[in-house]
């Protein structure tokens, strides 16, 4: 079955506009919430919190015989209401005998209770190697600034690359598609922050950068096929060329996206609390990236080329001089 995307392009644009509008409304509401006061619910990386490092004392007999089970550490944290904490294993003398936990601000009693519970679960800690400190929001501001700068630089680089490889209008609509994917992903997390209390951290910025790379790759494949077809058949209507290009690359786009989504779904289900939001952002962004490459970037290019062609035709229409000759 041949897919004619340009016949229903108003529908695709309406669907995307509605989703983006819902996300923008959510971001405005989120900004007005006194406990959030930001477009997205910020996590520890952006508002500060507590960082705890515990290392087992391997001088005690049998204390380090078994490796640390990170799932057991997560269960202990979850039992104390810290299930959304960032938990990592750290190496000590070539073996992973320590844990690094980044979580919300904890009182002295909460820290002591967490340390005692972990010690009972994974072994006695060495007090000389334990570290407990607070992370201020200054680090979060720097992370946010660096992440936004990286996004801007990537957009500029993609625009320059697409302009040289194709033409300026290709580059502009590729960037529009990227903004489409980023806005929908950010809007979705804004809604989830209001409804489910989901927070964003530095991994969310990494996810956005990854989404831009995936999305533009799919768009380049379709644009490359459009450019080749135009060179071979320059007289064909642009709508037919774009529809053919989309259909020729559709199987590849679907297979690539599904393969990636299967892996991301596995990470979402079994990767633990730390990677769950990261994988969810990628699932949303990659899905929207495949959608925008086919239904947004391609149809916008068709609309623009048809508009320019109609303007050229109108400018070349001969002026009717019959009336003036009869008057003379």
C-alpha cells in the first residue's frame, strides 16, 4: 500500500500542533506552581540535595566476599522513600565495594538511618572512606546552561551541514522537525511532572541531544532520496516525488525505529529507577523523530516548494494586451 502523506498534511500538522500546545499549556501551569516554579519539575541535579558515598570495610573477614547487589541498595532506598535517587556502584581496589547515592536533602537522622539500613544489607562500611555532603543548586544551573548551549550548538551545526549537503529550505525544515521532537518530549515530561511527579535531571539533557541526532538522521535519509529523484525527474510534481521518497524509505525507518524502541523499552522496564526517565525520554523523542521526519519535515518541504512554484508561474504569466489594442 502506497502512503500519500501530502494529501492529509493538514491533519498531520493539526495533530502535532495540538500535542505541542498541550505541552506548552502544561509548562505554563507548571511554572505557576509554587513547589515547582519551572516549566519542568527539576530533579536533584538542578535544585541540589545530598550526596552519600559508602565504602565497605574489606579488612573485616567476609565483609567483601560477595559483590554488592545494586538492586538490594535500591530496595533499601525505596523503603525509606528515596526510590527516585541516583544510585551507582563505585570501585575500591579493583572491586565494586562502594555505593554512591544522590538524593534529595536529608536530615542527619535520615542519613544515619539510611547508612545503618545499607550496612545491614550489604556489609559494614569503613568510616574513614565514607563521604556525606550537600550538592547546591549552583551545579544544576551550570548543567542546565551547558546543556542548553550544547543544544544550540547542535542546531547550528545541523543547519550548516544540511545547507551544504542539500539546500537552505531543507535545513530550515529539518530544524523545524527537530524543534517539533524536542518540544513534544519536553511537553510530555512537563505533563508527567504535574500528573505523576516525574522529575528531570542531567540525563534528560543528554536524552534531548540524543534525540536530535536520531531525528535528523531519519530526515537526511528521506531528503537524500528526494534530492536524487528531483535530479532524475525535475519535471515531476514535488508532492509525487516526496510521497515516493517516503514510501521508498518507510520500511527502513520503521525497522530502525522499532529495533531501537525494543531496546529502550527493555531498559525502561528493567534498567532501574536511575535509567527509567532517561529511557522514557528517548522512547518519546525517537517515536516523534520518526513521525516528524515522515509527516512534518517532508510535507513542509512539499508545501514550500509548491508555494514557490506557484509564485514563479504567476510571475511568468503573459499580460493580456488585447483590451489596450482594441482601445487604440
